[in-house]
C-alpha cells in the first residue's frame, strides 16, 4: 500500500515537472533579479512598465525609469508602487489633453 | 549642522542630487542581457539546425535500415535502440520550428506552440530514459551471457518497458503541453513555457525537487551503476572481443559525460537557485544564462550523435545498412538478389573475430 501511495505521489509530482524550454535553454530575458523594499521617491520617476512572470521573468516587478535613465525594480504588490503608477498615469493623461 | 538630513532631501523636489543619494546605496536595477541575447540569436539557431540535419539523417537511416531489413526485433537492446532513434527523430523534427522561432519570432499560433513544445519535451525525456534502458539491457545481457551462456529474454517485456517510457515522457511533457503559450515581448512573439501565477511556492518547489530527483539522479544513477558493473565484468572477462566491447562502453560513457552531464548540472544549479530564492548579481545571472545556453546546445547534440554511438557502432546495424545500400544483396556478384544467409548468431558478412558475446548486446 505504501509503495502504491509513493508511486501515485511520484507521478503527481512528475506532472509538475519543469522541462527545458523549446530550443534547449531558457531565453535570457531582461529581467529584475530582485526588487527594492525601500520606497522610491515618486518625483524622480519618469515612466513605468511591468515585467511579470508571463514575460519570462522569475521575479515579477514594476520597472521605474528615473529622470536619469536608471531602471529601478519595485515590487508590484506594494501600495507605494501603486501610488506612483497612478500619479504617472494621471500625468500622462494630463499631458495628452495639453498636447491635443 | 546647516544641511538637511538625507532622508528629507530625498523626498524633496527633484534637484539632481536625489538619485545620487539613492544610487549611493545599490538599488536593484533591471538586468540587461543584450550581449547574451545577441550570442543566443547566433548560437541557438545554428546549433539547432546542425543538430536537426544530423538527427534527421542519422535517425532516419537507423529507422529506414530497420524497416528495410524487416527483421523482428530480437533483443531488448535493439528494441530500445529503435525507440531511441524514433525519439531523436521526433526531437529533430521540432528543431527547425525552434530555430525559426528564435530567428524571426513565433508566427504559428498558440496551438502549434503547445504541440511543438509538448513533442519536444516528450521526445527529449524519452531519449534520456531510453539511454538508461539501454545501459540496463546491456548489463543484463552481459551478466546473463557470462556464467551460464545467453538465455533469450522475452521481447514482450521490452515493448512493455518502451510503452512505460513513452507514457512517462508524455506525463513529463504535460506542463509543456498545457502551459506553453505564444506571448509577445518587445515586438517579438515567442513560444515559451509560462506557469500559471496561481501556483504556490511549495508546489513549484515540489516540482523542482521531482525534476532533480527523477530527471537527473535516477537516469544518471542507472547509467552509472550499469556501465560500472559492465566495465568490471568486461575487465574480468577474457577474449579477443573484450577490448572492442570495452572501447564501446568507454565511448558511450565519455559521450554521455561530455554531452549530457554539463546541462544536467547547470540545470541542477539553476533549480537550486530557484528553490533557495537566491539572488544573483546581474553578471552572475548572465554567466548562468550563458552556461545553460551552451550546455543546452551540447545536450541537444546528443540526439544527433546517438545514431553514431549506439547504432553505427553495432555489428548487425552495419550489416543491414550494407544490405540496404546494395539493394538487398549481401555482396555484389555471387548472391543474385538473395538475402545474406543469416545463421542465428552472426551473418557471414561480419568479421570472423567478432563473436557471440559481443553481438548479444552490441547491436
């Protein structure tokens, strides 16, 4: 009985196998390797974009482009990150209205 | 004391110094891998296409030779060699798709992405597992041949083992079949495996552990044990064929160590990183990607070289191939369209020095 249970357990684990990617190796994507836990001041941020697991990254992150062109990695689930994103979105909407 | 505390400066209006305060302490930045990607764009398609050409030609020849000889599969080793050729042929069939996808993006849609990824994954695993089967078959054949002479082994059992291996490989390919998707990134569509975000860390950890234990340790253990025992048996044996048989074993083990082991080790280290949630610096991460790329290419080359190592070195295969190339006759001339007379052990085409105990495992 125990060996049967072990076999079933092993099979169910096998189903979750992570196999090598098509082409032999995983793609070397531009990704964040870690995220900052310390809030970034919102006023030095110029733009943002998401790099998530579906983009081939292991660490999901919001990437903030600073005024100097640095690309800082922030956690996507923090309220301070959401605040900066909302402000950037509001600003870009305002700019569009001004532009038209 | 005229200066403000740093904390307040950084929150003040942007003055140009704020970032200096922040970049003084390293903040995690995006890791650009443009150089690795450039290397990958050149390396991956060229390796893939060369291996595809080798694999299609070599494994196609193995299967064609077998079909042309119309011989019932006799030993478990020959049955597993055929399955290995089939697995490698299927793998080689998926490679042109991978090369095209790497060169100009995936343009065949999500369903094809799943099918090709699934086939790739299943045949990759099947090949690895059949290699372990062959090592076990060879040990069993030698161990049986030595003390009491060869006993015929049931061919039915080899088919059962083959069926189990394919079933297992399909199971292992399930994630690729289910979760591969064609996603867009920076203007290029890619076909890649993306696990659903809902999977918890424990599930991921368990699956990675299963991968290491069953995908790495098990086949490696089987092969190491079988070839070590086989080598010991051969070293203890006497006879003219001993050297030749030993040479084949050494070639097989060396090829496996050079081609497959580096990728398995790189994958093992990568999995350890994933499990420990270890953070690497950007240069270290790029080195790791490069290592996975190069060793992955080597592991792929295995599928193109398997026919050379496993089939072409065998006696019976060479006879059959000769027959195939000469249109069904053993020698040009004396035997008009006749099949080569085939006594139960060795045909008259083979060299007289090669004797039964070799042919029983060295197909």
